[in-house]
């Protein structure tokens, strides 16, 4: 499970190219490390690549935790395993994905104008073992990243082939079971690959069985066509589950429920996703296209009996859509005025045809009335150009421009909702565009160290319903429309080092400003304003190969997040994490033994703007140990090894229990506890 990377003497290659010559042949040195060497290639210090070998070493409680390999990212959950995770990075509570773009094989994962929340990023359709690599880019400095680009992006690629076929069975506490089968075969027509996953789990909850039933399938074909590689990929995902949502602290303190209990035991969800994608690339040209069919139904209840004191506040969110799109890019190398240049031109299209995005009042998953139900079309086109000039063997610049255009068309599916509000006025059309500039100055000190200055504009799109809304669906009062596109501006200074084939490290000082915005709140069917904000911080990463067998890694991120201006209510950004620390040690011995130990810590967070209410910090330790023998591999994962009762997530808002006085909403901390210590054993046969 060692990462084997090819470390080229980048400086020598760049020197030859900068002088107008063809790139020279360079020595290849085999390096075992936790990250690929990007000296001479990266645009910023906040850019990196993660290999499958690193993913294999990471014990995962949930699929979405693969994104925790991105330094500074925290992945948690406040609901059932089948729901998209909560993501935190650079002082943002990204909720389920807003401000962080995620793609798989060129297909966008973030859902625009989604039934639960803007940018909803559900990674449950992925089989972690099929991921070949993850390329992450933090900050808005990259011309090829558009929507949800303020904090950064992650591009995941699935494998084209496996070294061998694998069948693996995992069993664990709380009725956890997982069956995995992967293989690839070569034929005259090319390479064929498949992966199949069946996953079941009941969870540790005291008053519900999670009853998660997840099925995943990937079929992939790759072949050489017209001097390039052509890929076809089919993916299928189906899931259903019950949820243990966040619970009010006062209910636990009063003994009404315990930490693993629920107030509403009838919440949960079901979702499916089917996609077909194709990609052709020859190194200079790359063209891809995709079609995705997606459905989701989600039942939640966060306020219990606050709004409807008799039947409860449970609600259902619905999303049914097709997504069509594609990307194309061309990479051109040239020499201008004696300086070697690389130009990249690209475009991307996306069209969301949403049959229904809806919000319903429910009880025990039975509909009582519609709050909102809309159909909508959302189209976007992006064009970008990125120019890289090698001014000398040590100095290069990167400059990019990007133009994005969005068109929204919303129509209400119901003339009047259950509150007696005429919703027909909430339909309509809207459009918006955004021109973004990006730039980086890179100075290569030597073949081991490189410095960066980067700046750029980014943006995220808002929900189409917020761009055309006229009246609040609950009260019927007039409300303000959102800006369809919300701009951000960020910059950073950084240093990257790849020292003596042992240490791979980077440090970045950054700042990100986000314009004043209005967000569509899927849980309420209306819009909610927020103020202009500013976040600044420092990130340090270090991956050190102690010996040929042992590797140590350390990632630390500190962020200050605040609203701009002086407000009597305070300037703290609720939910912003100030400190994130992840560290681990891994080993892979020639005698067949391997293992890893990992610690994740994130500090307290202010939960209200005046800073008077805060969460506690959270720490979790995960362990993995295994042994290879013949064609078999036995692995044991001990998740939350110290049995921490810290919280995965905390919120502070008003709710009402059925036993509390009528009309008495009580502000309280609502939290979701870490799942208790659990052991999972896996046995894999390689053939």
C-alpha cells in the first residue's frame, strides 16, 4: 500500500522548455510518499493530488469521507448515512456542497436548485476502491473551475483498469455488511472494468433501525481511438434509509432520549442516480459528455412541534431531474518572443431539466399539503482561457479569464399551496453572467522548492427559485429575489517543497471575500439574507517518509471568519470552524503486515453571530490493521477507537417538543453525536 510516484527533475525539464527546446529526457526516480510531487506543475500552494493507494490506507465510516483526504476538509453527518454529508473548509459550513465544486469523470456532482439545498453533493454513488485519483484545487485561482469555485474543487477520476480482480466481504457491528466485487479484463476491443457494491447498515441508534440498503454499479470501457483514449462509463446507484437527525440538548438532559435517540422516528430518505458518460483525450484535445438521471425524496424534522403543534413539523423534499452536459478543452504549446507558452482553451455546458423540485408538509411520511412544487430549466455555458508563460528557468506566470452565462426558467406546478398562498407569481425567467480573472506568479527556487502568489475571482450560482421568487410560500408576504450569481475574490501566498524524496510539504496564507448574498433555503421554501463576509487563514501540510516502511502526515488549518462591517448582533459567522488538525501514521511491511492510525480534530465553533453560544471541539481516532497472505487480505478497522462522545455537528436554533408549552419555541443546541466505537472486519480475495 505504498504510493509509488514518478519524480522527474522538474527544474531541468522547465529550463529546457523555457529556452524553446523540446522537453528534455529526465531521470525517473521512484519515490514512496503520501502525495505526488507538484513542484514545477502547480498553480498554487493549495493544489494537490491523492492516489488510490492513499485512499486504501484510510478507514472510512462513510463514502463521503474520501474528501477528508483534501487537507483542511472536515466531513461530518447530521442525518442518515444515505444523505449527503456536511462539509467544512476554510471557515465555511459548506452545508452539502455550496462553494466547493466536485466532479467525477467530468460529471458535476453538485446539484443546482436542489430540493434540499444549493450545491447538494451526495457521493454515495461512488465506490471508493474504483477511484484512481483525486485532484484538488483550493481557492478561486483556476480558470477551468466555474460554479461553486470560491473555496475550491475536487476532480475525481475512476480507474480504467485494476491490477487484479477482488472480491471482499466486510462485516461489522450494528448489522453492518458490505460486499464488493471489482475486476477488469483486456480484449481486442480494449479494456473492460466493473465494480459492484452492496452495503447494508442498521446503525447504533436506540429507537430506530437505519435499515440502509445501498447498491452501486460501475461499468467502464476504454480503448484507443484516433490517437487518443476513448472511455464509456455507466454508473447506477440506489439507496434507501431511515435517519437519526440532530437532537435538542435539553431532551437528553431531561432524560427524554439518550444521545442516540430521536424525536421523530419516521424521517429518512431514498435516492437513485443513473449516469452515462464518455470522454476522449489525446493529451492536447479532451472532449467529454454526460447524461444523469437523478431522484431524491427526503423526510426531515428539525423543529419537531414548533409550527404544527398537533401533527408535527416533518417535511418532505423532492428532487427529480435529468442533467445533460459536456466539456471540451485544447492545450497548445508555442513560443512567443522567445518565451515558451502554454495556452489552454475550454468550454463547458450544463442543462438541468428538473421535472419537480418540491417541499411538502408531512406526518409519518404522509403528505398533508404542498408548500412549494416547481418545475424548472437551468442552462449554463462557460468559456475559459488560461495562459502560462515561462519567463525564465525559474519564473513563470499563469493568467486566466473565464466567462459564465446562466439562464433560469421556473414554473409553479401548483396554483395555490396548503397555506392558501398563490404561488403562480413565483415563476418566471432570469439570467445572469459572470466574468472572472485569475492569476498566479510562480518562482522556482530549485528543483525542491517553489513559491506562489495567486489571486482570482470565483462565484457560485444561487437557486433558480430564489431568482424568480415574489412571495414567501408560508406567509404570502413579498420577499426579495436573490442575485443569480454570487461573486467571491481570493488571494494567497504559498510555499511548496519536495525535499530529498522524503518530505512533501506546503504552506499557504490566504484570504477570501464573499459578496453579500441571498440564499434559497430548501427547508423553508424561501430566501434568507446573509451579509458580506471575509475569511483568512493559514494551512500547513507535511507528508514525511520516515523509512521505507513508515509514513507520517500532518495537516493543520486555522481560519478567522467574520462578517464585514459592524453589526449590533455581532460579526461571527455561525458554524465556521477555526482550527482543523488531521494527523496519521501508516506502515506497509514486506512481511505482509500493514496498518494506519489517524486522528481528526476540529475546534469549537461559534453558533450565533455574537459569539455567546459555541460548540465543543471534536476529536476522533480511527485505526486500521491488516495482513496480506497468498491471495488473501484480512483487514480490521476500529472506528472511533477511543469511543469519543463528541459531536459530529452542532446547530443553535428554536424548536419545540410536544411536552413543552404551546407557542413556546425554545432556542437550544441541536447536535448529532459521533457514532460509537465500532469494529469492522474485511476479508478480500485477489485473483
